[in-house]
């Protein structure tokens, strides 16, 4: 199934708000560090959506994005019920790879910063070139 | 793909040990109540395995099991790093449904008890009869 | 620490929207059944907030709410990226217990319905009477 | 509360086996990438336990360990029900920081490799020196 009328991405950064759920905290009553990766994933998906693209449709069309590399620095803890702002940007999108940067903030404080590389594969797991409209040319 | 040499189930109850992970606790430093459902799922899978059946193979063969109904009573909290024992039993397995009972214990104390109904569906989501060898006849 | 100016609850039902996250799906590409309990918890917290009460502040004041009993029926699957609506209502709030009902919907379809009992305990785990303002008198 | 008879750590690497749970998979039917961090955490805890130390007791004694920095490379996917082997090693433990390396394998294949820095803090969140017996001197 091909994506209908995919738009070329033109928005390379945006932000979303995320409220820390009780289930996401741990015995320190703070956001467990593994959940930051789920937030980053939400950031990537919403950045695609801001460009008019549903990641679900992309996957249905046979383009699967998988994380291959991730770095994260945890600077300050996130607390239960905090409303955090996640800034996500695409720094590179070329060939079969997309690179993102992330900054998770609570008001003006940075809680965590990170970056990741995503590879595009097909249903059999083989790397495939990103669709042209998903390549960042500027 | 058909399951190769499926065995008829003959073991209807067993127990497994599960250590509470840090990530599974919440701000109360106790096992978060949603995780009990993951434990129950592990109990069902291991009870199948005790019968020589891999749930993964079962799914690959086109029989997908989904929870349709679940009741749980939480009696005492589970703490971080506790080693708990989960008792799982199949109380009924007939037609397109399997019924299980669960008891999660810490030494002699019961932390939670529950029961669930599982339906078998095909890849399109339609209910299908359980394979004969998965029906409980005694 | 006592809650500052707690308001008496007067709103007994509300709804929230929840988008299914990728991490919440399982190998069936559907919302894993344990995550419904996290959604219910979010429903309870937001219903308190609609009444002007932060569950976090409530816990800080020494009133901890724990689930003691939960029933859920799964009627239809939730898919990745679905925007679902969760209806939560307080059906009873008296003594040391609150009872809730839940309905999780996708447009007009009911995906799941459930109900639960919550007990209020203190930091040592002993049941304590709910604050007066949290008792439902109508 | 002080730790009773803490032993000096002398074991700097070990391995544990982890079976991939259904709930840990995502719509690609593979181990979701955020769960690798939970596995790494289990590796750290079990490496402490191999040295006769319970992380829970350590936390009760007022020494809380938090992740400040983490890098991970995902090389191959983990599938549902795989039994994986996680190798964890302490490469440095000095002052208020512990550094770990990780390798997650499926038979002889490396699924992921990573490393992290952990800081020790007290209950108020202030960095504190690691107990002497937790410092790696060789």
C-alpha cells in the first residue's frame, strides 16, 4: 500500500507537551529513565504529523523506522504529574537514515537532552532508502 | 503455517517465580497494579510451555489469543525486588475460549487473585475454535 | 502537609482523550491489555483535577489511594495511534473507598468497560477515612 | 538505616538471562527499544547482588543511584519470547559515579551494546560520595 499524496517534509522542529503519568514513575517517585525514550518516540511521530504524515500510514506503506543509535543525558529529574515540553528536531534525513535531536524541559529547566539515528527498513528487515519526500534537502 | 506436532495439553496448573523490577514500581515504591496483568500473561504463556507449546508458534500458526474479560483483587502490595510466585491454572478450555485463575503470592501471603477469559481469533480478528489439542476435556 | 483549600468534589464524571502510543502496542500491533489500567488511572486523576484537586498534593498530604479491586471487559481492540475517549465516573465515595466506572471508546464504539474500587491508606499502609470533601454525599 | 555488613565489591562483570515478554514487544512484534534500558537496569542490580549487595537495601540506607548518561547501539532486533543474555560490567566506580558497559546477546549475535554513567545522590537529590566498599580500586 502506498501513502496517498505524501507531502514533502518542510517542518524540521516542533514541540509537544507531555504530562508524567503515575505508572511512569518509579520507587524514587520520579519519571523512570527508560520512559524518556517513549517520549522521544512521541516527539518523532508528532513531528511527522506536523508535516502531514502519519507514521502509522508510513508503516502500512512498507517503510518501517527503527532506532539504531541513541544517546541521552539526564540532567534533572521529572516528577509525577509534571507537564513537560519536548522539543524534537530533524537534523539530517538522507539515504536510509534520519537523525533527531531532543530536549525535554520543565519550564526553563532542561531535564534531558539526547539524539538518535533512525534507519528505514522494509518488512523483511532490509534497509531501504527513505522516500524522496522524507529526505531533508535543505 | 501449522504447528508441528502439537501436544494435547495435560498440565492445567503450574507456578512461576517473578522478581519485581525497579521499572515496575511506582511512586509508592510498590509494584504498580497494571503490571500484575503482565505477570498473569507470563503465567499463561509458561503454562502453555509446560505443555510443550510455544505461544509464539501458536500465533505464527494463526491462532491469536486475546483477553476479553479480567477480574483482579489486590490484597497486599508487592515491593521492589520481591520474588513472587504466580500460580496459574486453566479452569476451562472449550470452543473458542480459555478461562484461567491466578494467585500471586509472596511466601505464604496472597498479594492478588484474579481470573480471566481468553478468546481465540484469527489474523482478521474473527473468533475461531481452539485447536482440538488445546481443548480441556477433563 | 495538609492540602491547601481542598474543594468538595462536585463533578462525578468526565472524559479525557488519549492517543495510543507505539510503545503501548504489542506484537498484535494493538493496545496491550495491561495499558488500559494505566488509562483508567489517568481517568481517575483527571476527574480529581476537574474538581480542583491534584492527586499528587493529596498523596503529599498523606492520603494514598490504592486499587483493591478491578474488573474489565475488552470488547474491541485499540490500534496504534487511535485517539480514544475515556469516560470515568465516581459511582460511590464513602468511608475509606471510592468506586469508579470506566468506558473507553473509539468514536461511537466501546472498546472496553470496567469498574474498580480504590481504598485510601496512610503512609504506613493502614486504611484511613477519606477526607470529608472527597466523600460523595449526593 | 545503614547497610549491615556491606561487602566490598570484587565481581566486576556477570551475565543474566532475560526472556522477552509479550508486553515488551511493539507493533513490529519486536522488543521495543525503550525496554533495553530496563534490562540494563536489571543487569546493574544483579551485578550488585552477585557482590552480596541488595540495591534495595542500598537505597534504604540513603544511597540512591540515578542514571545521568546513557549510550546505546541497536544492532539486531530482539523477538518475542527470545531468551537473551545480558553481559554487564563495571568499568569504573569512583567518587560519586559508576560506569557500566552492556552487551545484549542472542546466542552469539550481539543485539545491542551500550554504556552508562550512574551518579549516587542522597534523598534530597544531592550528589554524595559512593560508600568505600562500592568504589572500584583495581
